C-alpha cells in the first residue's frame, strides 16, 4: 500500500471538485484495506472511503484524515466464474472496485439478464448497493443477493443478505448510522439466463414500440442512446448525474398539485418500489401497491417540476448550471467550487418548496458536510 500526502481530491471525482486530503491511499485488496485502516487507527486519523467518485461532492477544504480509494478488482467475471444455482438463475460475485458499466456490458455479452437497464451508469460495483442505483424501471436491489463487507469494528468479513441491506429509493443500510462501519468489498448478483425485457419505463416503451421483442444487446444499446441525449459527457463536463431524488409525496398532495398543473406526471409505488401511472381522475391508476403503511404514495418526476413549474431548466448561477437537457443534473461549467454547487442546489430546493410545498432531497452524497 502506497501512502500519499496532501493529494488533491478533485481528480478523483466526476464533479472535478475537492480540496486536498492529508493522507491518501488506494486499497487494491482486502489486506491493503485492513492495512490502511490500521494506519488510521494508529495515527488517530478519521478515514473516508471513496469509490468511483461519481456520486460525490467533496468539500473545498479537503479531508483532515485518510482517504481510502477502493480499487479491489479481478476484472469482471474473471476470477468470479458464474455459478448456475437453478435451471435459469446464475450467481456471480464481483469485486467492489470493478467499473460498473464494464461489468454490465460483460453480463450482456454473456447473455445474462438483470442489469441491462442499468447500463451507462458511472461508478464502481461497490457503489451500486450503497446508492441502490436505479434507472429505466430497474434498481440494483432487484438482483443483489449478497453484499460482502469488512466490518471496521471487528476487522472481519461478513455477508449481508439483500434484506439486511435495507434497500430503499436511492438508499441502503450503508448510508445509515448502523451501516457506517461496513466497507463493501464484493457484491453477489443473481442474474437469469432467459429473462424478459423490462420496458416499463416510458422512454424504453416508446423506443421499442412497433419493433420485435428486443434482445439484451438491443436494450443496452437503447439505454445508452437515451442516456446520451439526457446526460452530459463526464469526459467534458463536471457533474455527478442526477443531483436530487425524485420526490415521493402523498396521493393527497399529488391530487392538489394536479389541479393546478394538469400535466404533472405521477407514479404510485409499491413496497418493491415498482411504479404504476397515477390517475386521480379515475381508478385506472390505482393498482397493487397504491397504499403503503396506510398511506398512498406517488413518485413525481422532479425534472418535470423544475422545467414546467419552476422554469429552471438551463438555469445558471456563476459557473454552475442545471443541464439544458435534464434539469436534475447540476454541472460544473468550469472553475466551480463545492460551495458554488451547494449554493445553487440550495436555491433550487428553496424555489421548489416555495412553488409546490415539496421538500426535495439530494441524491448526491457530500463529504465532509458541504
């Protein structure tokens, strides 16, 4: 393990923002991870775990401690031979430091179903369960079987089931206090050899309308194409993708907003976070999952609110802007600081609250508090 000092963190995040870390190292194995943690303990240093840095806004002040970048990897599907666990199910375990989209591409090439709708998402395999990444009608929790972690308190490896991971909308145990001592080292996925296309997301349904049943490769190609139209290229723009979560509100609140803004889309959600189009004017949208814990909940596309209610699409403040094709995305147009990003995010939050009464939440993680 090579230990570096006073390293700028900006180059390790897709926002291209971040101050210097007092200490920095790359953990390329579990043993190196343990070595790094031992150093932090001996020196009484706080530590911070960094993955791909694609969903992170780091402080301009940097980090007064040790930043450990997880680079544990074996190459997707190599050293992680898929194991058939049933007639159609295939178990595959992948190291946390592997590139997420390269792994997805490999599963598609191998004819394994389950991850194709999650194509094109930047980051690492280890970051996927932390955020419970999701896109185009799928979430990673749908296919995660086990998550292997290093328990910082005990120094031992343990395995968490999908239930123990407490997955929620862009949430998991790893973002909660009880999971802060877990460092993900490996993730096991349960994929299928003969799955069916998930075209529940409108963009995909429209893309394949009138066409033959798509193959895995067709779906991946479509997802990548749709994403390219909505999101900026990380090679040329500093961004962490969607900065905010889509709000989940009560059915009563949705109906109230719908009266003022008839075009407002909404999707009722069930306990597995599957979505069905909400229609307050009839019972057509009221299907399984409308009522959760005695309350009816509806997920509302924040991009629609930002564009059609708040008029913020393309809004710019200094060197930070909302992306012209997807207002959920905040972009560092060059030279922006973490404070600049936070200032615009706070402004957007206030405007949405004033216009709709909805308190929106960040999807991007900040560390330390920005």
